[in-house]
């Protein structure tokens, strides 16, 4: 298969252009690595020189930066095709970004964009490797947030490699590269990126990949990466061009996303594969599909499999706006502060009905509220072969306190007179006068509070309350089911699920609950084992219409 818009990159001159060696030691070409001198001008000159040589003879060049601290100040470097940058490893080779002399410049280490440099499929970067170094973005400050204040910000890259990088505390996204074809992101650690993003701005992620620049297929793999404490997403894919094709060919394998706003997000891909990843401790959700991106386009046709999605502050998996299909298979979804799986209604009630959502073979346990919560209309869903046990752990009644037994810190609240059940308040909002915080966990007397945003030192919406200030915790919902249908569910199959609670005390009240707002029309609910829930196997506030409800163990009266 050939791609006429992608240069072959082969067949270069046998001999390199005179004066432009194939491997350059940066210290021999004007860079100092002493942490004092500004190395950006020398780096930019060397990149241009080697880029010109590659354009002339077709032979890719490598800049090697020995151990040292390379100060990159007041301007980013416009990158060139055929030029690679490698170091001696994170911690040894460190690029320190700062812009004290030019606060208007976002100062990425390397950038090349459509808006600034006319990057496009015909004017793309190719044969560029960035490997074995560290980018420290903590020195960049700006009066207004700028999404270009990245560590690396490249667009239209062919056969690029990003390997063994440590990128941290950038003002915007750490590794923010768009339109990647035949590219690999391997072993990249991104920490505390999006430092100047208030949570509502564009970008601000650890690894952010814009898609939709190459047509229906963009081949890019993100493997063995870790994203920790980034302002928005740990790893995300976002359709960049309104009306463009959602591309296939994107994969995230063996990655870890922790303490971000969202762990891993699909905002516009087609058939994104996310496998063997861990998503834990994220503020909003571990895995997220929605149309929050710049083009208002949600992902579809994706597969989430063999992942551990545990201990996220709100939902384990949050899916909204997608027309479907989507497949959730073989995951452990546990200990999340609200729902294990949440089919959300985001915004306009006139949204398109989601179709062909598959939730198969997952292990749901210990989530604070319902294991599977459907708050948006779905047609032709398949919920099969799941183990759903001991959810609804947020069972605490409403409570108030104050006085000499109560004290507060940045991330905790303690009431020595309390006798709470373990995690009965997890996921609740703690109110102390005009301040709020969210409970991440609790023991008998202590509420452990989640940071109010990724990387924050406090959980509170304002200053820490003084000791003794009265607090309030609301009561938990009275019904906390294994599967809750709170919207129109048409032609669905719910089969061969084991839904129960054998823990003491039992907190999962029902196996299946159809609320007053929900409905089941022409659904097949068969061969589920619903014995052992705290109150009843099934609760139907809205009777089903048509379909089959048969051979559900524990619901013999209905059968």
C-alpha cells in the first residue's frame, strides 16, 4: 500500500553533505549544557543546519546531548524533518525551559504547527526521534494561558519516535503532538503538566494527540507510558478538524494514568484500542469518552479491555455523547467513588441515542454507588457475563458534627466522636460552611479528602477550616443497585450476569433496578443470578414492556 502524500524518505545520497555530520555532539556545536548559558540559539541553528542537510541528501541526522542541564530560554525551536534529538537518559540530560526574558513566548523545546509553520500532509516532519532526556517546564510563566506552552508540540509527523522521556511541570500539555502517522510513543513519563491550566482550557494534558489530519487511518501507538497528576487528561485523543473522518489505527497499551482529571480519554477516534492499562486515583474518571473536545466529537467503535480501573474519585468509566458502538470487556472496575460504569447524558437532552454498547466479562466490585448506571438512552446494548458484587459502599446516613472533637487539615477532616463504617462516605461532598471537599476514603473517625484538582496541595474550595467548625455530610442514596436503568433502554440483552453482595454489612441493595425515569422495551433479561442482594433481586419502578424476563435465579416469583 502506498501513500502519495507521504515522502518515501529513502534513496538519499551515499555521502552526507559536507560539514553536516550524521551524528553531532551538541557540545561541539555551540551548546554548553552548563545550566547557565542560553542553549536555545545554538540548538535552533544546529537543527536548521542539519535539516537543510537532510533536505539536500535525504540522510537523517542525530543530535546527541551528553549529560548536562541545557537551558532553553525565551523561544522555542522550530523543528525540521530528518533531525533527531537524543540524550544520555532522563536525569542525566535535562532541558530546562524558561521565558523570563520574553513572557509572551510559550517556549516549547520543539514545535512545528500548521498555524505557525504551514505544517500539512505535504510539509510534514519525518524520521525524527526524541529519546533519553528530561524536559522541565517549571520555568515557563505567562500572563494568560497558552496551549502552545508544551514540552514538545509537533504536528504532521511521519515515522516519529518518542522514547524514554521524562516531561514534567509544563505550563500546558507535556507531549502534545498531532497527526501522527506510523509513530511510536514508548516509555514516556509525564508528571504535573498543564500547570497553568485551570481545568477548563484547551490542552493541559500529559500526552495529548490530535487526530484527523491523515484521513481515515492514523497509525500511532502509545505504549508503556505513565501519566501522573496532569491538569486535564493523562492520555487523550482529540479530533482536531470539524467534520473530518474519525481515524482508525490508534492504540494505548500497557500504560498507567494516575491522579489526572481524566485518566485516558477518547474525544474523537474511531476504534481506539486501550488495553492492559491501569487507571487509578483520577479526579473525574478513569476512562472517559465524550464530545468535550474542540470539535464536539466523541469517540466511537473503541475497545477497552483487560484494564484495572480502580479508586477513581468519581466514575471508573464515564461514557457520554458517543453514538456508539463501544466495547468494555474483561476489565476490573473497582473501588470508584461513584459508579463503576456510567452512561452519562452530557448537555442537550436531544442527543443521539447511543447504540450497541457492549459491557462483557468485567469484574465490578466495591464501587461507591451503582456498578452500572445508565442515565442516557441506549439501543441494542449487550450486558453479559459480568461479576457485579458488593457495590453501593457509600451507605452512610446524613451526619453533622462540630466542636472540640473536630479538626481539619489540607486533606483531612477528623471527628473523634464519630464511629463511621469503612468508606461509607466515600465520594460524598463534605460541606463546612461555604467550603466543600470530596471524600476519597474514610475510617471510623477520619475523612481522607481528595485534592481539589490534580496536583493540588489542598482538598478545599477555599482556605482550610478552623478546628471545631461545624460540618455536614449528606445521606447516601437509598437504592444502590448492580445495574440501574435510569433512561430508555430498548432491545437490550442482559444475560448471564452474577449480581450479589456477600459482604457484611451488605450495601448493594438490588441486582437490577429500573427507575421511574427508566424503561425497558423489548429487552431480554435472562439467566442472571441475582440471589444475595441486601433488599431484593429486582426493583421495577417502571414495568418492562415486551421482551423476555426469564430464568433469573433469585427472582423466582417473577419467573
